[in-house]
C-alpha cells in the first residue's frame, strides 16, 4: 500500500507526458497525429522546459518536508497541486477547448502546475520509502543453519533502491503503453484523463494507509545549522594559535569538531556541543554530504542522454516504418521493459557474483559505467538516424522512411543499463551520505543534474530538427564520453574513502548479539536475506 502513490505518480508522469511531443509537434491529420502543430523544435523546447521545472522544484519540497511538515504531509500537499495540473491539461485538450484556442496556453499552464506538483514530491518519495527500513546500522543475526551473519546497512539500502526503481518503472511502463493507445484510438484528452483519475485514486489509497507508514517529523533548519558549522570551522581555522594546525589539517570542517584529530588545534574554551548546537557526528555527516553533492554536477551531462528518450527519440520513431496501429510514442516503453527485466538480474545475480569473486563494484565505478552506456545509446541513435537520412523514401519525402522502428530497441536498452548503474546509484548515494535531518534535501539535490541537463537540452533544441539530428546525437555522445572519463578521474578516490569509513564503522560498532571475534574471513555479509562473503 505504501508504494501505491509512487507507482501511480510514475504512471501519471510517464503515461501522461509521453503524448506531449506528438500533441505539440504535429497537427490533426498528420502521421502521427497531433493537436497543436507547433513543430519539433517547439515541442522539444517545451518538453525540456517541463523537465527543467520538474527537477528545479524538488528543493522546495525538500525544505518544506525537512523543516516544516515532514515528508508524509509534504507529499500530500504537493499531490493535490499535481492533481490540479492534470485537471487543467485534461480540460484544455478537449475538442471544444482546442477549437476555441485554449489548447496551447492551457498546455503551458499545465506544464508549470504539474511540474510544481511532481517536483514537490520527487525528492521525497524515494526518501520516505527508504525511511521504512528501520535499521540504521549493521547488525548481527543468526541464520537457520546457526551461522552468524552481519546484515550490512549500505548493501540493504542499495537493494532497496534497486527494487524501488523497479516498482516505479512498472508504473511507468503501464502508463506508457496505455496512454499512447488512448491517444491513437480515442483522443489526447483521454490519454490525459486516465493519469488524472489514476492519480486521484492513489491519493485516497495513500491517505487510507497512513497508519502503516513510519513518518519522520520535521527538524530544525538544517541549512542554517550547516551554515553555522561552516562559519564556526572557518573562524576556528583562522585563529592565530591554529596556524600550525592548518598545515596538518586537510579539511577545514574538522575545526568545527570537538575532537578534530589534528595536533595543535586550540580548544573551544568553555563551549561544548550543546552550546554550539551540533556534535562531531553531525560535522562528519556534513562532510559526507558535501562529498556526495560534488558528484551531482557532472551527472548533468549524463542526463542529457537520458532526456532524448522523451522528445527527440520519439520524433525519430515518427519518421520510421511502423506496423499499422503502433503509436510512435509507445517505443520508449522498451526502457522500463528493460529495467523491469534487468534490475532483478543485476541485484540477485550480477552484484552477488562480483562480491563472491571479491570484485569491488563500488558506487563511482557503477556511475562511470552508466556514463559509458549513455554514450553508447547516443552513438546508436546517431547511426540509426544516419540510415534514415540515407533511405530512398526519406530522400523523396523528407518525412518518412522504410527503416523499421524496432531498430530503436537497442538504444532504449542501453539507456536502461545506464540508469541501473548511474541513476539508481546516485539516488542511493545521496540517501546514505546525508544526515538524518537532511535526507530529503540531499535527495532533492541529487535531482538537480536533471534540471541542468534540461537547460542544456533547451539550449540545443533549436538545432533539434531534420536534417541535423545525426550531429545532435553524436554531440551528446561525445559530451557524455568525455564527461564520464573526467568523472572517474575526479571521483574514483571516493570509493576508497567510503570503504575506509565503512570498515572503521564496523570495527568501532558495539555489538550486542555477537562477540567481536566473530569478525574474520568467514563472516557472511547479508543484505535483505541475501548472503555474501565479507572481504
């Protein structure tokens, strides 16, 4: 029940937004048929604006959740805003509204309201889901065979996010299949009405299941608290008596700690953790947060690859040969199909197998691999586009070709593989590296690369039309490849830092159910009932 809203939100978002490109780009009677007839560049630009706004607003939702209402109430608040946006879109897409000129302005207003609503909950839903896993540390348990195992918190969160991503893609697949069929066989208003009704029902179910959720309340202003820590650390570092200590201290933030671990650091005089309002643990958590947030910046280039899925690749499908009755905008459902198939395989087969053979597939390596899969997807799209332009029917018509639309499938599969390694890992990394009081905020920050990617896509959208598309796809591929290489060069040491921190945490942790001697090469690490060798 607790996943109903998440499932339905993805159903509404992907199912309802899939027809956007045709709705805006094409006129009635064209193949594929549309409603507004504004052309590919305008449709792509508005789609990119929509993506930008959806990923710009999560910060607002996160701040409201962390500081004022808590995650559960914030989700409810923005869900109602979300509903209003779908109602506007449905009402203005009816034949009567289109005939009276209400279609285009209604579409633009709806994009803003829907973006405000979905953005408000986007950075919170995965966090609320992870909150339901109530263990916050590693712990020892005994299996039925009598073997003592350690349940690893980080591996459990990794697995939780894999299956969360799997569940929401089931919702996006159903919406992405049904809504284009309604668009083709009924009309656009029907394709928008179904997500509206689906989301309205899910709000009712979400409210009815309220008693089953763990609902963390709001905390103090974490931004203000973080600013105080930074300001205090800088002031301590500038003190004359800490001149020598500055040479030995690699991180200025350590000066905000009660026990900074640096020789020669002056004491805090009479101040203690209660007076200043934080303890050493919060400083360490804040350092981890800054570390996590740095990786979000280059991820923007990766998301430029992903954004092609919702606009230019749909336009490409519209120029390819399709069997009668197959909408062009149903093709991007091969992305969630691939995710539904391969997420369980990576979680239950690939990752355990790598751990068995002591291959450390740490987060930064997974994200880098995601960059390269994104690069390959755009290279493939460029090759397909090249053969479309070379097709005799295209040369004659400049609109359609004999190249089969099913040749797009590998492109969507490559994008799906990139999501498994880049998108899921970045979400997981954001949650595990944020203080308890900043979970929503950091998760929202992890979505900002999508926002920046939408701006980049918006900047190149004037070029996103035939006969330029080979260069558009190739340019995005080159950018993703170069950025992926730079990403690994800049952040590969984060894996070493994380592993050092994890091993220290394990050795420092006080175990109530097992003696310390249990930690040897025969100990088994378990994540969600899945046993793995500790190395």
